[in-house]
C-alpha cells in the first residue's frame, strides 16, 4: 500500500479535485512499476497508465454512495 496516497472521499476530505486524483494515480503507478520516473522507452506507457488510473479513480469517487455522518446525540432536556 502506498502510504502517501490519502483517502479522497468524504468525510476524510471535503472535495478531492483533479490534482488530488492525478497525484494519487501517479503514486499508485510509481509503486506498481517500481520506479519514480520512467525511461524514455517507457514514458508513453507510464503516462497512459497514470491517465487510466486517474480516470478509474474519478469514476469510483463519483459513483460511491457515502452515508452522511450521524447527527450528534442531543442531550435530553430536563424540566
């Protein structure tokens, strides 16, 4: 697991933007490929993988159903 990839869905983050999704995709591809930057021979394949992972990540975030947080319990009124 890439520890530098943060959770991008609510309630862990308010709104993940395209830059957040792209950064997570890049970290994931780097980890899987075992390289920080590809050689010129692999640059196109590496970039395509980042784009595909970012697109899949965005679809996932768009389609997730996240339950709203439970309301805090209200103290009982004593009269």
